């Protein structure tokens, strides 16, 4: 009963986060068109990538380690690692700029935004690791809600420059982080002895466990977002704006799986593995698959004209990319639940291996399909990468527990992928180019 109540609360928070994120996507698309949406997507992706790098030692491993060590030392070690990596990052950036080899997408503002995002995320993660799952879910939901309010205020005053996005993103991340620190300070979550030796020991534990975890997360993040680089490079910012909307919808479909996975991660991390826990994982994985399949069918059934009405002129091709993403979105739903089991038991190498497989499959797919099929090819490549990752996770779980998770018939899955590929080729021939709006946008 407790699991159902917590899942319900977390799910509500996820619904709020997904709803406000989608509203932000609609807002940016309507005011700035495909070009502005593409720049917005690339900016948020770049900030997220920096946060993954800066959080190499301050990641989800703390959920597993915090109940098993000195809590204040573990928290301080994580924050110190973020600061150290930030200093190192700016030093590397300065050297690269002096040598004339700095990436075109890098800027000091982006680096500062990455620090804010990473620090705030770690503070919220500490709230989660201390057992306050519901509080952390609502703090996470507050960020997209704040961003939506800030952009509404800016657009209401006639401001549509992309330069506004950096301070808006920074403020929307900083405020939940401040609240998270207040929660931790006002509770007994981080009580305990604090000394430099214990901090050093905690840093060693974070390095031993956290590095593997964050590498897994980094590979997973890249498998989710490396397609943005390929779409932007081969097809341009406008096509990225259209494709990013399909990705936003696909991630909204994962509401139930991510809510269940979030709760399971905390429960498994604070309990010993048992047959009953294994059964919870299997039941949750199967339910997540069914819910994701139903939502995918509904989303893919929406007419093309509706996407143009919701997001504005130039977004009529969203449906084709979403259809291409649909098999992978469905199959990955139970995979994400099983991944939470391995994370909660400290088996981070399993998740890292699965993410690596998905990333390699995705890179090959993007290189082959994006130049030929456009955003439909990007969707197909992502879909196959999601399926590869899920298959590795489900097979590892079945091998360890002896409980197979068979949410689908592989022959039907293969048939659906072939059908999607055929639809994608047909869509690619029928839709040539898009008609982006002409907003007042300056490339970020």
C-alpha cells in the first residue's frame, strides 16, 4: 500500500513536470517557430551534457552510498567534486580558446549554467537519497514550472530573444536547489560526524561507485541526445526543432515507468534483495509496458494537422518522427524499471553496459539513417537504440533472478519495426522540407 501511495505522489509530480515541460515546448514553438525551438532544444541539451560531466562524482550513486556512510561527509564531498571539475573545465576551456580549438557551442554563460544545474540537481538528489522521495519529486517538478512562468513573463513583455533562456534556465534550477538545501538543513538527514578524513573517504567511495554510475548516465544521456547533434549537423536547426517536439512527446509517455522506477530505486537501495522485491520489479515492468503501449497508440493516432495547430506552422512532420520512435519508446518502458533495480542494488555496471550498447547502436544508426531519411531516420535509429538497451537490461535481470520479463513477442516487435521503417520511407518521400516561422530569433 505504501508503494502505491508513494508512486501516486511521485506520478503526480511527474505529470506536473511533463505538463509544464510540454507547455514550455508549445510556448517556445508558437513564439519562435522551428528555428527557435531547435535552438532551445540544443541549449538545454548542452546544459544537460555539461551537468553530466560536472556531476561525475555527484550523481545517483549517492542514493546507494548515503545510507551506508557519513551523510554530511558524503554531501560535502559531492559539492566539492562539482567545484573542482568546474575549475578544471574552465581551465581547459581557456587553453582551448587560446589554441583556437574551442567548440562553437561553448560559452562562459553555458558553463555557469552547467554549474547551477549540477549543484541544484545534487541538492535535490540528496533529498531523494535521504528517503524523501515525494519531496524530491515535487522539487524536480518545480523546475519546468518555474521556467514556464519566467518565459511567459518574458514573452508577455514582448521579449523573444534566446539570450533570455540562459538566465531563465539558471533561475528555474537554482530556486529548487535552494529549497532542497533548506529541507536538508532543517531535518536530520545529514546529521553525523564531519571531518576532512571522512570527507576524503566519502570522496573515495563516490569515485569508486559514482564514476561508474555517472559514466553509465552519461552514455545513457548521449544515447538519448546524441541524435540532436546529427539532426542539427545534417538537417539544420529547423528540423531539430521539429524532431525535438517528437522527442518531448516520447519522453512524456515515459511518465509511468519513470515514476515507478524512481520509487523502486529508493526502496531497493534501502532494502535487501528478496523474491518479493523481484516480483515487484516484474509487475511494475509489465504494467509500464502496457501503459506505454497504450499511450504510444494514442499519440501516433493524432492527425498531422493537430501538431501544426498545437505547435504552429512548420511542425506538421512531428507525427512521422513520433511514429518512428514508438517501438523503442514502448520497449524501453520496462527496461527503465529494471534499470532502477540494478541501480538500487549497486549494480551500476549492468546499466553502464546496457547504455554503452544502446549508444553504439544509436551512433551507427544516426550516421546511416539521418542523411537518408531525415528526422524519420533519426527516430528509427533512436528506436532501435532504445530496444537494444532494454533487451540487455531485461536479459541481465532474467539471468540474475531467474524471473523472465517478457512484455512482448519478439516476432511481433520485428514486424512492427519493419512496418515503421516502411512508413518512415513513405513519409520521407511525401514530406520535403518544412516551412519554419520567421520569428525574431538570433542564433544562440
